[in-house]
C-alpha cells in the first residue's frame, strides 16, 4: 500500500502546485485586463489559453487523488469560514450522540437487571430452570464453536 500512498501524495502535491500556478495566471490576467491596452488582445487570449490548459491539467490530476472531502467542508471554505470549525462541531456532535447512546445502553442494562430480579422474585422455579437452560445452551454453543474452529 506504500506505493499508492506515495502516488496519491505526489498527485496531491502536483495539484497544489498547479492550483498555485493557476492562481498566478489568473492574477496576471487580472492585471492585464485592468491595464488593458488596445494592442493587448493577443496577450489576453494567450493568458486565457494558458488558464484553460491549467484547468485541463487539473482535470487530468483529479483521478489520481483518492481523498474524500465532505461537501460541508467545501461549503465552509467557499463561505470564508475556517474548516476547523466544521471539524470541531462534528466532534462535539459525535461526542454528544455517543454520551446519549451510552446513556441508553446503561438504562437498558439497568432495566434488564431490574427485570431479572423481579422475574426471579415472582417466578423462582421458572427462573432457575430458565437459568439452567441458558447455561446449558451457552456451554453447548461454546463447545460447538471450539469444535468448528480448524486447528
């Protein structure tokens, strides 16, 4: 997997370089257009063709990049916001949902324990038989799994 990572890294670096070059070309075009001279048509067309070539090269590089960037992060950047804010909010939301889920798991465990205690008090004979059946089933499942595993 090492060669793929290096290739992806090289493609990403090439894309960054191409983007920087493209920004430079766009800046140069803006300077030419701002200070437009009547005899500057050829220069403007040459810069536009250079920019189109850079876009083609960037399009060719896109297939070599295997990174995924969520659309929400791209929207943050487009709106001039720091993508770290998105990451911070995502982590906070995940932590909150994790706490909520852990609370549910704990509540279900406590309910199970309470139900087992009440079941034992109400039906002691049935519970003992049920516990033995569950124990026998668990032991036979363990034996079956151990026998099924290749040595």
